[in-house]
């Protein structure tokens, strides 16, 4: 890149504003526009600043409207272009709070501090709520329908998932903006309770998924004299149905805990499948 | 075949953008499997293959910045293979995963290459060029579209007819072995979820879910609703207060921007 020369941030980013007039300029329409733009939060994702570029991109219409002074706008843009990373479904909540602060012409270091303090916890909550709860549940239900050839499976999945998704993206933008800095306090109090509730639902469902969706049975019959015993139906099913899936899941869990990569486990699983069918175990 | 390969390429491009932008999750195998099935004229096989691949990728979500094998290419190539080579979707898993791993390393490379673009954005900010920042942000999805288009067009256009020949030449135990492995594979995904979420005090909830499904054969939705009820009871009784070792990291409140908050994405 031709633009490698480093910019002296201190020269441009000022804590106070040249034009400190406080004025409510953002309309509901502006907020919705920025919520739409937040869908491109990860468009310029990279390992140096992660979502920093997309974050600034989605805030731009608001920043332009709030900071009519050129130097103030430059200071705000450069400040926001730094490292940023959070969960894409919850980002609009941070945006709402930050926009309320920008409009109120809070000091830059305060805005930056709030932004950085919020992105970590929200990233963790988002992972627990969406990647580990909403997605497995909606996709699991959709897949169980689709597996039996029902066309409603994929459609139901996409519709239910996006009702939650877009309700959050737009709802949280307005909620964050209205709550302003007060929201930060209410978030801190319930962070742990929300993530605990999500984990309870998630693990209950994972327990059921393990029992339902892993297909791992013995196909071997034991010959004891003149008696034939079907190992799976005659023995294991009598003790605990789906014992093998349960044991194998915990084996994988243990391997992951020991620092093995998921790819190793995929390789191990393929080897087990091939060896098992070579010796006619399964 | 050219038209179908082109359509699948375009669909892969759209799904590839959705994986990082928009996030409507039309990129999940359950949906891409159905669409690929429609394009190839066998939506029923597409549905079933998509459902199988979806479960394999159940736990493979982007957690704490770690990138799992690429779900877009895995779902699309896996389904296309199952339909074109007339194979059981479970075998398609064995074909899809190595492909998806290779693609993901390319994506990692792309994220590395995109870092210098941020310095360009800095320059635009200094000059007050907001349109320039917009443009650089639009450039990312365009690159992704072209990348996914090529990656899925080529194997479908050139390898579709060969795929069946290759599979027929394979020994029986290998095919049935891959099928067995495909059936077990969801265990890896579930274990990945558990690695993040598991805590001794949550074990009873896992056990309840397992017992309801294994012994009582209850459907997943019923178990999920019961889980919500239990979680709501727990939430309102406030037992979350005594809970300290939560997995959710609460960031220290300070102004140090150099801290690594590798959550999200």
C-alpha cells in the first residue's frame, strides 16, 4: 500500500471539541440507517483492527451530522478507526450508546473508554446467546425437519433466526441510544445472569442433540456357542440407549480440553469409521 | 452443466458474503443445501444432505476469533457432491470437510492481507474523505464474492462427472467407513460447544436433556422449551448471583486500547 506513512494520531485526536455546542440532531431515521449499515460491520475485517473499519463505516452518517466542524469530525473518525471487536448482533447497542455520547459532546477519552469497556462483555454474551444457543436450536429444529424431506426446515430456520436477528439489530440501536450512558450500568448488573440462563438452555439442548443426532452403534453379533447376541440391541440398549454417542462426545470434549484441534478429532473420527467398517464392528 | 456451475458459483458468492456481512445465515448448510438442490434439480436430496452437513457444522461457529472449517464451501460442495455423484449425504461429509479446511486457510490469508487497507482508511479520515472510507468497506465483500465464486465454480464444472467415477473406484469398506464417520462427526461439534459452555454446575441440565431424548425419545423442540422454562426459573430465583467462574469474560474497565479483546466475529 502506498499509504504506509504513519499518522500522528495525537496531532489530530483531541479530547475537547472546537465546536462544543450540544444539539439533538439524530432522528429515528438516522438511527435506522446506521443499523442497516451495521450489517457491513465485518466487511473490512482484518487481523490488525478487526471490525474497526466497519464500525466507523456504520457510524459515519451520524458522525457527519453531529460534528459539523471539520477538525472535530476528523478527530472522531480517527478515534473510531482503531481496534474494535464485538458480537455483530449486539453492536448496535454500543452504537446507540456511543451516538448519544457523541451528540452530547462528551470528551473523546470518555467515549473511547465506554466503547472499549462494552465491546468485550457484549462479545462474550453474544457468543453464548447466538452462536451457542439461538443457532444450534433453530438449526437443529430446521435440520430435523429437513432430514425427513420437509421443505419447511430451511425456510423456518431462516425466518425464525432473522426475526430475532433484525429485531435485535434495530431494537438495540434505539434502546442503546435512549438509554445512553445509563445503559452501561444496567448491562453490568445482569451480564452474568443472562449468560447463565443461556448456558442452561444451551446445555440442556446439547444433551438432547447428543442423544438424537449422533449415529454410532455396534453392528456386531457375539457368538457364544449356539446363542447369538446382538451387542447393540441385546446389551447396550438395555443399559443405556445412545451410550456410544455419549461416550464419544465426552472423549472429544476431553481431547479438546487437552488442546487437540477439532481437525485432529475429525481425522480421528474418520479413522475410527474406516477401521470399524473394515473389521465389521459397526 | 455450465449454467448450473455458474448458478452455484453465484450462490456461493452470495452465501460467502453473508458469512461475515448481513449474517442472515442463508449461508448455513441447511439453507444452501436446499438451494443447491434446486439448482441441480433434486431439492429433496439437497434438503437431506443440507440437514446432515448442518449437524456436522453445529458446533463449528466463529468463537473468540477462531475460524472453523468454512461452512459455506462445506455445505455447497458437500451437497453438490451428494447429488451429482448419487452418494449418501454422510459420505459427502468426508469430501466436504477437507475442502472447507483449505478454503478457510485462504480466508485467514485474506484477513491478513486486508490489514494495510486500514492505514489507507486513516489517510481518508485525515483528509475528511468519508466516501473513501465507504468505498474501502465495500471492497471487502466484492473480493469475497469473486473468491467464493471461483472456488465453487471450478470443482463443480470440472469435477462433477469425475467425482462419481472416483467414488465408484473406491473400496466398499472405505465408503461405508466414511459413512459411519459422517454419522459420528456431530460429536466433534457438540464437544466444541461443550468446551466453551461446560461447567460442573451445568452438568445436571446436560443430563436432563440427554435422558429426555435418549430414554423418553422426546423431540428437540420439547427439550428446548423445557430448558427455557428451567432457565427462566433459575433467572428469576436469582441463583445466578452465586455464580462466579462464568465463561463470559468481563473486560476490565480501562482505557488501554492495546488490550486484546478477541471476542466477536
